[in-house]
């Protein structure tokens, strides 16, 4: 496979993966959206989330190939507040997973 085709496929995969992550984020925000955001605000917020996710994935994949990407990732990693809780699985996913796996 040529480098050009591989790069194109990797970019498409990153875009699909970004949309997938953005969809999970969007669905996780649904109750918040209903309580606090209008449909117009969500319409504006959704592409911001998608583009930020895609940029984060793209930059992470380019570490070692792009100084800009390395600086971008490092800056954002250093910007994570110490008070942020560790990520957890979404409640509905975790409960369903435990039920299916018999835990």
C-alpha cells in the first residue's frame, strides 16, 4: 500500500473515530442539553466538539512527525487541572457491561 493511500485511510479513520467520540459525548450530554441548552446552542456546540476531538486525535497520532502536534498535545496535557476527577465509564454502559459479563 502506498504511503499516500495509507495516509488517506488513516485520516478517514480518524475522522470517523472523531465522529464516534463526539456522538458519545453528545449523547452523554442529552440531559444537560434538555435542561440548559437550546437546540440552536447544541447545533453550534456539536461541531466545536467534533472538531476539537478530531484535532486532539490528529495531533496525538502525529507525535514524532510534527513539532506543532507535539507542542499542542504537551500544552493541553499540562493544562489539565489537578482537581479533575479521573474519567469513569458512563453509568449506562458500565451497568450494561457488568450485566452482560455477569459481574
